[in-house]
């Protein structure tokens, strides 16, 4: 669905991650304070079955430790500092992030959750994610528009698993190939939206109208350059993921 004259909704990519360390509670709080309409996170499973918000396979880049997330327990992860400097900052679990989003005082915001693949636990990630969404009562929304959660993946199979198990949850098939996103893959897996990178969208702006013609929304990532924000707005992109939510909201409302 192209949104006509409506400005794109702004999704804070890994929180307000240009200003604060990614995937930390503080980065998400700042994003919400800055007016983000939604927040994005990546999730991975720990060895003992907890979903944590970490982008990479390892914790090396974003924490004081080293090693694979999938080989560490939550307790081991909690011993690491994800903040960089100052007071130690703990790893953020998905349940902590869901609580923040659902408790946010001023307005309803959406949580865009990306499952990473390939991973050693395969489809268990989606099973655990659905169980977590059910526990919070947000796995069966009245409609896609009213859903507080959106599940995304580059892996078509992951999107299909969600679609099959929770048909009312909106989903985004992420990708960098216009042929893939503009072709039949999104239809095959029942994705409610396609998620091109901003580079893909620059090269193939027709993707937005193609998606809309098929009844799908468009989610574009990662839109940090003001010229790209304007492009997405002109094209009628529904959601843009950015590391600068405050600046982007200001741009779109001016
Ligand atoms: O929002 C989608 C985008 O986050 C995908 O790329 O590598 O930042 O997870 P990545
Ligand atoms: Ca992501």
C-alpha cells in the first residue's frame, strides 16, 4: 500500500544507534523520546534458549567480550558490557525491549523484529519468537495495521514459518535484489511487506508501486542520508529504518 501524501513512519534502526550504542535500552529509550514510530532489533538465541538483541553472530564488535552468541548463556552475556564506555551496559533481551515498547507512555509504537539466518538453531528462533509474542499477547493482532509487532527476515523460510504459524502478524521479506523482491518470493511466503535496502530502492524505485499493486507495504533500510529520506517520502515508502530517528522525524514533519 503506497501511502499517497502521508509521510513514511520512522523506525529507529537498532535504537537511536547513531547517538548511543546499538541495541541498548538507552538507545531505544532515546529513539522513543525522539518520536520514533517504531523500533527495529535483530534477535539471536543464546545457548540456553533466550532471545537477545544482538546483530552479529559474535559479541566481539559490540561488547567487552568475545565469542558466539549461540554458544553463550544469558548469564554469560550479562557479564559483558555492551555500552563501550562509562557505566557497564547489559545485553538487552527481547522481552525487555517488548516491555519498553508496550509500556511506552505517549503513543503506540511498533517493534520490528529481525530474525537472522543461517543460524545453528534454525527454525527454533521463530518458534521462540512466537512464544514470546504470545506471552505478551501480541501474536494475534486484530489486523496488520494494529499489530504492535512486525517480524522480518532476509530468509524467505523464516518469513514463511511466521506466516504459517501466526497468519495475522505482519511480515517483511528483506532483500537486496530487486528481482527477488519484485518477483514471486514475497507472494510465495505470504509476506505483507517487502524490505529493500536504500541502494536497491535508489536503483529500482518502481519496487514501491509494484509492492503496492500486490497489496504489500514497503519498508526501506537503512535511510540515513537526507536525500534518501526525501526519496522514500516521494516514492510513498511506508516505513523507513534509520539510525537517526529524531532528525528524520523532524525532516518529515517540516
Ligand atoms: O532493518 C533491516 C536491516 O536492519 C537489515 O540489515 O544488517 O542492519 O540487520 P542489518
Ligand atoms: Ca536488522
